[in-house]
C-alpha cells in the first residue's frame, strides 16, 4: 500500500491549490438506505473532480529539470484538467491526449487551463497508447492518471480529510476506473483505522478491475461501454491491482440505468450535479449492492461533476418517463376537422399538460383518412397515466405508449 507518510506529504503539497471539499451528512439519502451516509463532494473541487490532487502532487514532485520540459497525459477528461491546471500553475507546457468521444465540457475545461488537446482513440486505453508514444517523441514527462505512486498518494489525501471530519467511519465507498483513487484512499484509511471497510464500485460496462478482483489475477476486457466515461477503463493496471488486492474489501458493480437513477437522485434530492463516474457509489447504495448488516456510518466519494449538459438532459428525460411524471403517446385518429380538438379536450379534462405534439398523416402504415398524433404529456404519476389511458379508450381512440 501507499505509505501514510507519503500521503501526508502529498496533502501538504496539494493544499496550496486544492479546495478542501465538504464531507457532509446526507439526511435524505441516509433515511432512504437506512445508514448514516456522508458525501465527500469532490464534484465541487477546483477542476470539478478529485484528479487535481494526484496530478498536482506528481508534477510538484518532479525534479526541476524534468518538469520544465513539460508534461503529457492521457485522460477521458478529469485527469486532463488536473494536469493542465497543475502545469499552468508551474508555468510549463502540457499536452493532453483524450478519446475522440470525450464530452465537450471536459475538452473545453482542458483548454481553459492552458492545455493543448489532442483527440485520439475510441477509449482511454487507445488514447493512452498514443500519449506514451508522443511523450517519448517530444521528451516530455508522462503523467499517468492512476498507475503512479505519487498520483495515488495525492488521491489518498481525500481519506485524510474524510477521517479528520468523521473519524469513526465504518465504510468508505469509492468509484473504480483505473484504480488510483481507491488505492490511495484505501491505503490511507487502512493505516489510520485497520477496521474500516473500503468498497469499490465499477460500471457494468467497464468490469476489468472487478473481474480481476474476483478471480485474483489481472483480467482485461476487449471494449468498454458506459455513461460513466470517467471510469471507462478497458484494461486492468497491474500496479493498482496489487494495492487493491491488499487494501480493498470488496468490489460491486452498477449498470448504466442504475447510474442514471443515481445522477437524477443527487440532482433532485441532494441538489448536486455529479457525473456518471461520481454517482456510482450512490447507485450502489440506492440499489442495495452493498450489504451492511446493522446500520453503519458510510462515507461515499462523489469523485467528479464534469457531466455534459446533453447527458443531463437525456437522464432527466428518461427519469421523468420512468417515474411516470412524463408520458409519450402515439394516437391514431380520423383525419377530419374537430378530431384533434376532441383529443385535447379529453386531455384537458384529465388535467394532463401537453409538452409537445406532432401530427402525421403520411405514414405508410396508416389507413387513408387516418393520422397519427405524437404527444408528450406532463403527468402526476402512474395512477394519473392509467386514468388518461382509460379516458382515451372510452372515447374510442387507438394509441400506443412509447
């Protein structure tokens, strides 16, 4: 594991630039899951994610002659911003290689901190291969996002802050991508309190580290697919895996729908904007992936908040449909004057608010003289939706729920 003294020295370095993020009790979530839940809000960090800690500690630790040549990193976004910010602090050049599908908000963040962005590869691992090659060509220092002891020590400073605030924590729940965050946090936590349990959470679409943990040997995957782009790592790092085997108690996984539910829950009930990777710990709690037994004090790391607004919009839309607060119908009616008015009268009687409406009489599947009305409604739950459907049936309308 990472020595505690190394993590404490990292804390002295990083506190020059790192915001000591809140570690606060979450009453609504605690009541919902039946434990005392505390949230470490690294989504509020200076660069929007915990990665600044490890990146700054690594660059600050470099010998002056190496540092002044500049740095290169590969990242899906959060490590990229941490490296760019830290390079800007030391007034040195930085090049960040990012996967081609990286959300715009993360690309823009890197550029705002003065980093040069190069888009390459379909995922982190392909971007990483290109970045390592580029670092050799340009004779610049490569800053690994997780498989580096100085980087892991920087991430471990989160545990120092958590246990300073709530020293009697029973569990810490941490997202896992490459494993640098949980390696640092678990190393610090276990040396401060050997009885504390550290649980990792992976995305089902990026299962390499969990598969490795369960099998006891390094397992790689052929591809990754998850909305949690910050932990979309295809291959297992042997460096972090060795530490994880030593200090992590269990690893669970959550799927994309569970992650989306957690993002929406945090937004709606905790007033927090958190990206997919940052929400996996909450997803694990909401969907009962961790078995606590008796009520415990649980710290959950919200690792980042750099989520693309288009993803937020998609998650909100799907969340409204799933919770029966929105309803989409395609209704077939006779294409004649007054037919649409009769439909809207029924909806008004049912107190359903129309959000959008479309009218199509050219669909090849329609009988001549019919039209399809695509309509989105604001509704007040499942019972309200059932009432709307009964009213439409009674009036003779044919429809399907999308």
